[in-house]
C-alpha cells in the first residue's frame, strides 16, 4: 500500500470560467483527440468544480488543480496554484 507521499496525483490545468461561489471556482479544461473512425482531430471541453480555500483564483485565470477526497457531492478537485493571472 502506498502512502500519500508516494502517490502521484494527476495534475489538470484549465481556465476559470466562474468564481461566484464561496471557496469554489469552476474550471474549463480542453482535450484534443483523434476520432477513431474518421481520423479527424476532435476537441472536447469539461468543467470541474475546484475547491479554492484562500479564494486566490478569479475569472479568466489559468490554474492547475488535482484530484483529492470529496469535499461535497460534486466537488473533489483542489486548487494547486494560479499559473497566469487574467
């Protein structure tokens, strides 16, 4: 069994699209992949609710975040750092 120090957490990055909630920001991530049948480059987006304890991220910022234990029903991501301020 691995301890918390040995586990590698997957780091996501994206743009903050909403900061209206208390201690929560909504982050949009973008992913590109090739369609298996048509061999066309496709682009998909996904939105995550990210826990922001110090409320340091604002709308338009580029942030990095990671997955952790659930904070609420829909929120299990934690803010790591703000990469670029808007």
